[in-house]
């Protein structure tokens, strides 16, 4: 430092250096970069929490849906068992009704039907002339002749 002498011979007063401005300490000078890193960490944490929350909600929803579908399956199973039981009952009734003994009992007992006698059966033989032949006994032939005579008499009476 230099000393300046004044013309009176006394030394000039010492000047003190001006105070230094206060400077805040910044870590490494990367304040903006640290802030971006902090925001990114927060975003990743929020994203992870959202994914796990979504998984938990979807798991609960699928569990509820599964329970609802199981209830519907149980209900349909009960309906199927009832329908199978009714089918078995109706099938048994049909077999009882259509059995040969049952049909014969209804035909004879309720309807008064009897088995056909071979003399009551008419055989039809169709050939070139399409003639109908009936298997009749002596009484049947006599009845046919009487009928033919009656028809001839009626024809002759009509002018």
C-alpha cells in the first residue's frame, strides 16, 4: 500500500476497503438442476402410487364381478336342476302312458274299443283295374247281394 503525504507533512487517513456484498452459497451452482431432479422424483413416486392404486381398484372390481358371476352361475344351476327334475318326471309319465299295457287298458276300458277280428279286415289290391276285394264270410256275401238288389230296385223306380 502506498502512503500519500499531504503538504502539511502528515499522513493521509487510511481508507478501509468497502464491505463485501453478501453472497449466498449455492451448492455446486446447479440449483435449477436439483429442482428438476426433485420434481422428477416426485412425479415418479406419484406415478408409482397411481399404478398401484389402479391395480388395487381393478383387483377389487374383478373380485366383485367374480362374486356376482358366481351368484348367477349358482342361480342357473338351481334352475337347471329343477328343469332336469321336471324332465325326468315328464319322461317317466310319457313312458307310462305310451306303454302297450297302458294303451290297451285305456282303449278297452275308457273308449270301449276291442281288438279287430280278422274277418273285419279288408285288403285292397290295386292293379290295372283297381279292384277292391273284401274278405267276407257267407253272411257278408248275402248282405252284399241284398244291398245290390235294393239298389237295383231303387234305380228301376226312379224314372
